């Protein structure tokens, strides 16, 4: 089962980000199960009509996020993304909480700022 990806050339979102986002979502949803082997960078680039560097950039971002892992010549696989994503989110939240406290924001102001930032990203 290969990831089903579509690239919208008219989108304001960069192609590498479209690849990254779609693979991340499919991994989170279980459509791409943990341990699933992903296509090679060149193979996926050819399939999508993208430059290999574009797909490589998406794979690097996914690996940095803990969504995929590269096992040398064996290939690139979907990692246990839920655990990595939860850890990364908890770390980011802790950093945010410490930062807004140093800024002197109260609890409600900090939550409002976080909600607005999330709304800007998800809407």
C-alpha cells in the first residue's frame, strides 16, 4: 500500500509541505500503519512529478517530527508517530508555558493566545 498523495500546483502551500502534511495525516490516521515502508525519494518524486529534492525535504521534515524513520539501505518506514508527536507536543507546550510566564501573561491570556495561534493554523 503506497501513500495516496495529490499535489495541487495552484495551492499556496509548497509542494514539499503538501507531501509532508499528507503523509503525516495518513500515519496519524493509521492509513499508513507503523512499520509501513514508504517509496524511495526518487520513486515518489517520479510518481508525483516533483523534484527529488522536494520529496527529500518532506522526508527530512517528517523524520525530524518522528513520523518516519530511515533505516539505511533498508528504506524509510512509518514510525510510531503517535508517541513521538505526543512527546513533541508536550515539550512545545511546556516551552510555551514557561515563555508566557516570563512575559507576565496570566493563564487566561496565555490560553487565548494559544487558541488564536491554533485557529490561524487549522482554519
